[in-house]
C-alpha cells in the first residue's frame, strides 16, 4: 500500500483536533472527508478508517511511541508511524517521518499485548471498573469484542418495504447484504459502503441501526393503536422503529431535552413516511405531568456511559470520566422515578441503556422497584446483551409492568 501525502495530512490534522481540541471523532472524520472533492471511495475509506483506528488504539500506540497528550505534531507523526509498522505498511521517505525502529516497535507491541489495559487500549479506571462489575473473565472477553470495528447494520422500514425487497434494491445499487438470524428486520452489509447515497435510503426504505438497538422497540410489547411515549427519543432511531411496529397507527410522543435532536427526528420521520409521531421538548416538569397515567407503553432509553457502543465511538474511552459515571447513575434513577409516572395501570415500561455495567442496568431497576415510585410496578423480564456473545453492541433492557391496583 502506497501512502499519499494529502490523505495522511488529513489524518494527522484530524487526530490533532480529536486528541488536543476535544473534537468528537465522527465530526473530525466528517470534516476531513470534505477536504477534497476529488477523493474517491478508497481514499475516503483510508482517511476514515485510519483516524478511527489510531483513536481506538491511542493508549497502546502512545506507549509504544513514548509520547503523551497534548500531542505535538511530531508526536502525531510518531503515532501514525507505529500504526504503519504494525500494519506492515512501508513508510515513505518524507521529512515528517523520523527514522523508525521497526523491530523495537514490534517488540514493544508484543510486550504490551500481555497487559490488558494496554492491549485493549483503555484507561486504568475503566479496566478496573469492568473487572469489578463483570469479573475478570467476562470483562476480558467483552472489552476485546468492544474494540472490534462495528459492522454496518440496517433496519428495514417495514412501512415501505420488506427485508427481501430491500436486499434486492440494495443489490441493484451494488451493495450486498446478509440476513441476521434472530433479528427480523436487520440486514448486515457484506462490505462497508456509504448507504446514505443510495436511492433506497432516499426513499425511506431503511435506517442504519445496530442489531442490538433493534431489539429494544420490540421489547416494549406494543400493538398498533396504542399511546406510546419515547422519553429520551434523541434523533429517533427507536421512535421510528416503534412507528413501523405500530404500522403508523396510534400515537407516539417522542420527547427529549434537546430540541435540535427532535428536529432531526422530524426530518427522518418525513423520509420514512411516519406520521403517528408528535415531538415534545422536555423544558419543564409540566410536560411529564400532563401525561401522568396516560401511556400504554413508555420507553426510557436512558442516558448512560455508552460503554456498550465504544466500537462505533472509540473516542468516548478517552472522554469518559469517573465523575460523569457517578452523575449519570443519579440521572438514570431520577429519569426512572419521574418518567415511570406516565405509565397507566396495566401499562408497560422498558428501561434500556447501551451500557454493559450492572450498576447502570440491573441495579438501577432493582433500586427503582424497591423505591416508593416503583412499588406499583412488577418486574417481567430483562435481557443483557454482551458484545462478545452477540457480535453486536452491548445493551440492556428490562420490561416492567404497572400493577392494576
């Protein structure tokens, strides 16, 4: 593989923005890919995948290259050189690239690979937390799975097409997909591709949504005609799935504290042909009070550490702080206590997170059920989705039912 200067410079500049300026990796990649309209698919793939790769293995590569944050430009070139050596890419004779001790890099890699926190390139505190909550054996397997590049999974929009027809349509546009056993609406891309440019996407035939995330809406046990509240709707991935499961019948109230996210949801809903969704910004407690005892179903896709989705957000490993985790656990409980009041007697509630930590999952549900607000609910079932078992994102969901008094 031959390296090109302009592509490599785009990678170096993006790494500087991510590591030193706190820019989110997906935003940095987006900016990098707009740098040169002449780049072809292969060039764009190199830029995006190299950025994500070096972000994912930042700690390991920094240790090998003997550099520390904040990274100077020569430091970033050293990280890039380590990446090249470990991938067997010949380094060009450029003045930014120092003489590189290939054998020492490989030796250091072999030595550090024996220690999990370096091998899996994670902060000490996350490694300690994973062991504490999941145990040595499970955590070792789980963090290894969470460091693999996420596959691209699509969810068929069954309001507009079938999975079989979507597969044919994508094949006609040069994109091959496979069915995934146990996921009724999912298609997995055989090779990564920009699916957002396809006619199938523009016609609202699918959404990009990880297979684990596709389990959540179905877990709510919904039927067409119900009144459903999605309390932390965000840009609406699960809201749109709920709409297709409800066949566009009944009412979905999509709520979020961020109006900007709900605006994105409206755009997606229009494209998908979804018209049973109302959006509401949670700007006061009145919004919740108005719906007290009114909903057949309530989905709480709670804010969380996001540890289950670091395959697709590798920079979150470096942005996450222990204090954030302590704070988010309090938020999760507050959300459960408050939003559960919208469930009517006989109605059901799903509490879900994209975390693999029991302290954000089972323990939150147990705490809620033992509380005053939770005494009216009974536990029905839960599902712990671990990446090393499923091959997809780490997730948790619990189904609770409000007693009929």
